[in-house]
C-alpha cells in the first residue's frame, strides 16, 4: 500500500529494518532484555516509547515513539502515535462482522482507541472515558462494573480497572505484532502514573499490568518522567541549565488533569542531584474543560440570536472550538475564526450553522478564566457539594489553575527545609520556584504558557525573588512516554536519577483509649505507618503498636495520607490535625484467613510498611507469635 | 376342368378404343419417370457443385491466418487497470471528514453564495485535514512561480510539462507557470475483511 513510508517516517522505517536484520543475523539469547519501554497511560491518550538498549552509548539515547495500529472507524485500521484512552461497548447489532479486526486479532474484546472515541461521540451512553481518574476516586470500588456511569441498565458495564487493562492489552498486542521477536514481558517496562495517585490507584495500575502479563513493569510519576525527558533531550547539557539551589516546578496540564510537582537541584559530593520534594493534589481540570468552556460561550452567543443548539451540535461545536483555539493561539495575525457546524443529513448547504470565535473570546474564556491574574494569597473556592450527587468524578470546582498553583506553592512552603542547598528568604509566603518545566498539550498554546509564567513571576516579584526561567526544549505531548523509556535506562545505572521516595506520609486511624462519652464519637488518633520520602525497596515496621485481629473477620482501618508532614516518623501518633494536613483515603482492610486457627481467635499483630521496587506501597500485618504475614488490601472502597 | 392360361406371345388382333387408352397411359407413365429421373440427376449435380465450394473455403482462411503471422505486429500494450478499492477509500475519507459527496451531489443553483460559502468551509477544512493526514504533498519545482527556469537535457517529461513555443533542443528555458504537486508519502488506512469499499458513507439511523 505504502511505497513512500521511507520518506515519511525515516526513523521508524530504518529502525524496523535494522531490527529485522539483527534478528536474522545475530542469535540472541531468547530472554535477554533488549528494549526499555515507557508507557504513558494518560487520562485521554496513551503513548508508548521505546529505545533499543543495545544501540545506546552514553550520549545517544534516542527513544522512538511506536505508531500504534488501531481501528479508526469500522473496517479501517490506522497507525497513530497516540491511542485515545477510550473504550466503547458496542451493541451486538451495531457493527458488521469482520469490521473490527486488528492485525493481531479478528475479534478484540473491547473497542479501544480512535474508533471508541468516534463511535462514542455519537453514542455517549456506551463510551467509557477518563477511566484513570476513576482509579483514584475515593468512594468507588474500581473493580466494580460502574462505567459508563450514564449507561442504561441493558448495557454491560466495565470497571475502571478493566478499562485500564484493556488499554494496556492493546498496547501490548500492538508491540507484539510489531516486534514478534521481543515479547513485551521480557523488556524493561515503565508505566507512568500521576504524582498525585494514592497507594490504591498505584496498586491497581500495577495489577492491570500484571493482568496482561507485564509483571515486571514499574511505576514512575509523570512529572518526573517529563523532567527525565528534558534531561535526555538536552544530551548532557542540562547541567548548564540547572544550578545548585534550583527548585524546578513541573506544571503538567493534560486533557483531563493538572498535576504539579517540585524538584530540587542539590549537590552531593560535587555531583548535581535531583530530589522530588513535593507533589500536588489530583486536580481534575484540563484541556477538555477549556474546549467545553469555549463551546458553551459560543452556544450562549448563538442562543442570543435565537438559535437553539441540539446536543450533537454542541458536541460538534466543541470539536471545532478546539481546532479554532489552536489556530488562534498559533497565528497571532488572526482575530476571528469562523466556526461551522454541518447538518447531519446529506444536505449540507442551508442546514449548516455558522458562527465565529474571536481572539477576545478565547482570551477572556481561557486565559482569564483558567489562568486569572491572582495574588499568591488567593485560594481555589470550594463550596460544599449540595444534596445528593449522582455517581460522577469529583471535577475541580474552581477552574482557576493559577489559584490551585498558589495553594500548592503556599502549602509546600516547608518542602525544602531539610535541604541545605536551598535557602528560602525569611519573608517568603510560598515556596519560590526558580525554574519551570511545562508538560501537557494545553501548554503548547503560547498565550497560556506566557500567562502562567507572568502570574508566577508577579508573585516572585512581589517578594523580591528573581524571576523563574522556563526550561525550554520539552516535547509537550510525548515527553512523558519518552522520559519513562529513559528512566528504564537510568535504572541500569546510567545518567542521573531523581530521588524522591513516597510523596506522602501514611497513617491509620485508631481509636484512642479514652472513656466513652455518650453522644460523642470516640476520639481518633492517626498513627504514622510510613514516613514521607520512603525509598523504593525499603520497609519500616512498628513493632510497639499492637492490634488484635479476629480470625476470619475483616478488620477495617481508616487510612490517611499527608503530603506536607515530612517530619513524622513511624509510630508517631497525631491527636489533632487540620483538614489541610491529612487527606482521608479509602479504608484499608485486613482479613486473617482461618487456616490452622480457630475462627474467633484473636491474634496480636503489628503493621509493616514497605515500598516495593515497583513503586507501590505495601502494608502487611505480622503476627508476633509465628512471624506469619498477611497482606493489607487497599482497594476496598467505602460504601461497598 | 376348364383351365385358363395366358399366352404372352399373342399379338392383338383388333385395335379398339381400350387399346388406345392403354397405350396412352403407358406413354404418360414413362414420361413421368423420365422427368423424375432428370430432376434427380440435375439436383445431384447441383449438390456436388455446392460441396465442392464448401471444401474450398477453409483453404482461403488458412491463407489469411498465414498472412497475419507473417505481418510484423506491434507489441500488445497492456494498460494498468486501477483497482477501485483505493479510490473508493479516498472518497469515503473525503466524505467522512469533509462531507465531500454531500456537497458535490447537492444542487447549488438554488442557494445564495453566502450559504454555499458556509458549506464550502466545511468541505475545505475537512478536505485539508483528510489530505494532510493521509498524504504528504510537496511541490515538484521549488522555484517561485513566474520565475525563469532552465530544463537540462533528459529532464523528466512526466514531472515537467512543456507548453507554448516548443522548438529547438534542450536545455530549454521557460517561465514556471505552475510549480506542480507530488505525493511523497501515502498513509491510507488498512482495511479489515468486513470492510465494504463501495459504502463510502453508511446511512445513519438515530434510535
């Protein structure tokens, strides 16, 4: 079909040819790892990047992006760099037989990728989207079939976990069909997760990888991956752009989420060292909100002229707003972009709706609406959710990203207290970043990137701090996957590694030993079981705190995390804390099996927390008598 | 007992009317036989003549065939036949992205230029997207249109078409009227077994 592929994708083509030659010419050990593979499992898109470990010398790490074959519409398969993270549950009568074949299977279990997004745009009741955001949504059992949330009862739903597994499976199968001699389960695989993912969500991601045979996969936080990609792209030059004492703020605004991280540059025996010192909360706010906001603006304008919009027209309008927005941002000479929404029938002329999107509107809605000029003392507004909410995602209530950023920087003011290379001025009311790294497609728009820098620098200026500089050269769409592949290489002892450990300290709630007071809830104490910054592969026990567990009966604990209490050691008990300090996560559960014991017997245990090599938190209950261990489960959701 | 014998040697002694009738009948019958025999002989001769002619015809044909073989015939040209699948696929893509067929099939005479203009935006935007997504296009000549260019001897006549005052020998100099387009990359979707190429846009039914 394609005589010209050599011209269009020179890198991929040569790579494939080289691979084919190698597998013929050189007898390789069957189970030798050859590639490091980075998977960006995004809220709206997945990307897979890889690099051949045999062809790497120190200066030349050049990861490729895999073109992922996927159905784009019934009957046609295309290769695209991104796999949209959507899943479509088709009705049995909806698609003709043989129209959903993929290069590796005649009958895929689920429709994922471009086709899911396309079909789902016209039939939203069968579309699963943002499964990733559900994974860290407290109060939902991620293995319960709850998606699509708005589907009628007749539609067989899937769980957020199943959807995540389906995306990974598609990526694995695509890899396998393109690299038949290098099974993915034998490569170094790194999967990225938001820095704000809680332990349960990380555990579920690893479990999903295990379900498709990728038991060796390890996790990496997305903002770290973005920084790795920047380091890798600079080919060793990054040391000239980063200085000791720098605090790099990574701002990642993707399609559905905003993720913030702080990484400090320090010195250790003459070498630059990077430490991830803080991560922000999981903010469900991103590019999709922006497109929707524009569409509603245009809709209001049309309705003022007496034109009513139907649901499908609003959908089409959202699409054209996205394109128009990009055009306005990329071409400063344009002031208005005509928007057209074609009629659905075969008659195109006459039934087509026309309106305009002006630069003024884009600036007002996006720049002023999402990145308002605020003082660093401003905080995102959050009003209590009223009444019964239908099951849905907890979208951010305040669209002002700058307000979320102000809250984050103020909250993390003490993040660098323990690092001697970093000195914050006395009068600082927030942590002063000295450099900024952008990630995520939204920040490709120059106007938005400039505004973000402008607001940040106005805060810094108000406290006589030098302006933060922008670290250039990042590839905003693909950096996370590239950085993840690079991390696989870094783990082999090459290049610089970002230190960090856990981004939070963890606590279990225990009732304090106080006489009961009628009408009052028993006072609860938070017992620290894992301190801030625990490194991978380490574990900590608290042998002095015993719990009596009843055999055969599940015991639940309230579970808390704090991303600011850095000084708490294992065993620290908190009697009082502010809402800011501790976030309550889903409950954790321990069930002691009956094997070899009498039901009802009480066994004294203590807890042990470990950070696995994979990057997940693991809690165990250890018996004092015979040292036997039981795993504590995270993925029990409240209200189950 | 009286026996009745016929003596054939007897000669008629009398010649009456009965004998005249008898003789006439004999003469008539013999005439008929002669005529019949004659017609048979004639028809035979005719048939023989016909079959002789039929035998002669194939001979003439053989001569004709020999003539064809002997003639110095030109090499038969087999023209490439384009498969309809790729063309149908492109139509499908243009319809999906740009409502191309809807636009072409609509009678535009009844509409105002403004209405057509609005629809043309849909078509232009969509075609642009579809073409850019599936083809990489480049100009054949990178020079500015309207500038003078020189074509060396042996230039590719498929890439550059000469027009106007074509005389003399290469190198030719002339004005670049159109820079030309060439496709340097094609990325058409692959098709599954259940794909019906002829359905360039399925009918849509909302439930």
